[in-house]
C-alpha cells in the first residue's frame, strides 16, 4: 500500500460492503479499502462497534505505513480516512463513532456521496497520491457525474475544436477506435483516468473529463466506437498521444 488516504465503506449489507470494496480495489490497488456492514446479529443493519473497530484498524495500518515512509524520507502530510455510508442510518452510525471519539475527527472525514460511485471516484483519486481533502472532494463530486456526461452529449456543447491555441494554451485532438471487446469498462476507465491525472494537461474524451473514472464509464463506449480525445496545456500533444495509444492497444484485452 502506497496511498496515504484509505477508504472505509459502511453498508447495511456485509455483502454490499465487501463487493463495493472489491470493485474499488480493482481500480485502485495501492489504496487501503475496508468494507464493514451488517448489524450486530449478522443481519441487515449497521454496528457501531464494528465501525469503530474497522476505523481503528485502518488508522493503525496507516500509521504503520507512515512510519515506514518517514524512515525512507517520504512525506505523510494529508493522510487519513474517507468514510462512505450507503443509507441514512449508516451515516448516523459513522457520525456517532466520530462523536464518541473526537480524536478521530483529525484524520477521518465522512463523504456525502453515492455509495458505489463515490467509493470508486475516491479510490482512483487516492491511488494517485492525493491528500485527504482532495479525495473527499472527489467522492462528493461524484453526485454530479451524470449531469456532466449529459451536458457533454448535449448538442449545445458544440463541435470538436481544431488543433491550435486556445486562451494562450496549446490544444490538440485525435480520434481513436475502441478495440477491446468490453469497451471502456471499469478497469480500462480507471487506467485512463489515473494516467491522465499524471499528465500536465486537461484531457477530455468525447467531451467528458478523462480524469474522472465515473464520467468515462458513463460514456458507455463499446467496441468499435470512435472517440475524440482532446487536451489543452503545455503537454497537450503528449497527453492526447498517450491516451490514444492506451485505447488503441486495447488494455491487454485484444
């Protein structure tokens, strides 16, 4: 584990918590993600004791990792835990845990986001090394994902710009055909969004933010679809070429 921000997913269902954690882990393997769900008797519900225990265990693991990072000259600033709850009472359980142990509030924050979408968005952001505030913002922003995709698809959004200068920044674009059989599904979308986050350019694919794994998945880009990759910034050409090459290569699925 190298990410400094971990996730705790609290659900009324133990299976839902584990499944969502597994999904997020597939997209962000360097992030510590724990799911906790079910009531004290094993049925549907939430358990305050279980939530407290998982939070304690995760914070201990983060502290151990931070100690190792300090020993190798790394930075541990901005670390912590982002918690997501699936329904109202699970959120109340998390809030109760934070109220009972005020020391947690320095390193634990509660997101107000869709459970699955928020977990995926937060995990991918954390995988890139983001701090606690940035990961929280990513989770919370997931609620606006569908609106962003619909806006990009709107006829009023305008046609694709040509290569050149826009506002003093270099802009370039290319098209690419999706080759892998399953299209731009979860794993490829995560690979693209993580790569885009590393590049010094603003990248869009068919008008949506290519650094957002949720927006990429919402495109529903299946095999054979032509995508337009656009970028602005000093490294725009490099960014476009990198993303186009990733998509053309088929993510190891062709």
